[in-house]
C-alpha cells in the first residue's frame, strides 16, 4: 500500500507563520483530514482542495488548534455543499466532549432541527487500539497517549507503520519499544517544542536523546515561529513544512 501525507500546517497552537498542525492523507480513493484547526480551511483553499473532496476527518483531541475549524467546515458543508456530511472519525467519549464543550455553542440550532453533532457529520466511532479500514488502501488506529492529564488525547498509526503523534508528552520507552521495535514503524511525525520544559509537549532536547536510527525516521511538526533558528540543530531529525508532501510506500 502507498499513501501521500501533505501537511496543511506545521505550527504550534500559537504560531502565526506556519498554520495549525494538521495533515491531509490521500490513499487510493480516500482523502482523510487529521485534525481541523482554525487555519485548515485557508490552507485547503491554498492547495485548491474543496471540502467536498474530503471523505473524513479524524480528531485527536479538542484543543482549539486541532478542532477550531470544525464549525466553519460544518456550516460550509451544509450551506455551500448542499448539506453534505463527511465522516467524523472519533471515539464516542471524545465526540460527546467535542459537542458539549466546543461546538454546541455555535452549531446548536433547535429551530432548524440541528441539536447534535451527528446532524452535521456522519459519526464513525473508533475503538482504542483497534485498526479501522478507511478504504482498502488506508487503515488507521488510534491509541491513547498523554498530553494533558485527565483529558482525552490520541496518537495515530497510519497503515500500521507510520506514526503521527498529534500532541504528546515525551515517552522514550513508548517511542523506542512500541513505535519502532514492536510496530516496526518506518516514518514518524512528531510534535516538537523547541525550547523550555515539556509540560504538555515533547521538547527538542528530549527527542535528541533518542538513538540516531530512530531520529532518522522522524519529521518534526507543531513547532513555534523560531523554527528557522533551529535548522541544523535537530540531530538526524527533519523539520516538515506547511504544504510539504511525503510519499510513503509500505
């Protein structure tokens, strides 16, 4: 199987230069969006991808830089694309939190019969650590990972051997033993906080403690606007850039 991953944004929550971190996955006839921050609609427009060309959206957690564009997407699918509903891949627990704590304020419209998340999206509930086939050529598997204590957060395995961290506190044993040794991943997309202590994200200094052969598998994303100052300081790891396309063949 082969797939193409194009970054719609690579910046941190507060980046003003690199858009919110999000990715568009294309494989065969499936196009899947991972996360949908406020800058995603603009980024899609810049690469000339229409919302009705996307088959599904996967949400990793409900911080605004990962879900802040969903209200616009929902309204545009309804009004601009003739009430089209794309599939929303999410756990049942996260769907409830997403609606009640984030989207309900803007999308709740009982006079027209819109009172729940499934009025706007076709919900596909994922189970943790259970691979789900999006299409014959694209499989996703979500696993719970730590970002902020007591808040639901998921990282993603794509076609079994590509790992996408979303937001993740550093976990050396997990990256070495599960992602690489157990899962045999050949490509890793990992968030990277460039400086400071890693309270809720993985820092560059922490990633630099990984063995060289693992660093060589890694693309760094979710960085802040000082990224150019760190070019050449990332060991064997590589910054990935907004709209960059990575072709992956298993």
